[in-house]
């Protein structure tokens, strides 16, 4: 990938419908991966343990959840964004513009973007193992507000950037504007 300065657009003319469709397509891809993961682990656990109901402690469950779902999705999306955009963005003619193109910036963008998902996993797992502990409810509320913050920033700001874009120095643009 070439390293060149990209002008961030303000106002950014990308359409809300393109952002929403890109998001829905990307979540469909993630759901397909999670279905594949579920089927694969069902087969593996049945072959190894004779059942899918294997008992793990909370720490092991947290690690399995992170290593099999959030980490691979975050890395895959970082690679796709670094190469121009995720499947959903490409299908809708959108791309990720970088102030300084680097894989590190793309990874950082996706870590911030998927952090609420990881916190959701951690909260749900903690609630299953400790239903009497109300900490999970507090974390769930913080998680809900952070997801809303990400979405509202991308919708209401003129430049259509959200928190992950600010941290990583990126902006989602239409494919034609990104060639400036």
C-alpha cells in the first residue's frame, strides 16, 4: 500500500444508507463465522468429550471466548481495513482513509471498535458464573453507552468519524473521494 496523505472530508458526503448496509453486511459475515465456530466446536467437543456441555471455570471461558471470536474478528477486520475496507465497505463503495496508513492504525481502529463486543462477552460470562454479583449490570450499562457513542458520533458529526476513527486517525469515505 502506498503511503500518502489523505484529506479528511468535512462535511463527509457518504450516505447513511451506505454506512448501515456496510455494517449489516459486515455483521452478517461475523455471524457466519460465529455459526462456523459453533458447529466446529460442537463437533470437536462431541468427538473429544462425548458432549458439548463441557465445564470450564470463568477464566478459561473468558480466554476461549476472546481467542476464538473477538481476537480473530478484530485482526481480520484490521487486515481488511488496511487493504481498503471490509467486505461491507467494499460492497457499498466505501473505504478507510488513513492520516498515516499503517497496519498499527488499522489494528487500533478495530480494537477500539470491537472493545464493546469484548466487554459484552466478559460481562455475560461473568453474569453466568456470578449471577448474584451486580458488577456485570454496571459494566453492561457502560457498554451500552459506549456503543451508542460510537454510532451517534458516526451519524451526527459532519465528518462521520467515531471514536475509533479519532484514535486511529481514520475516516470512512466513499471510494471516489478517498482517491483525492
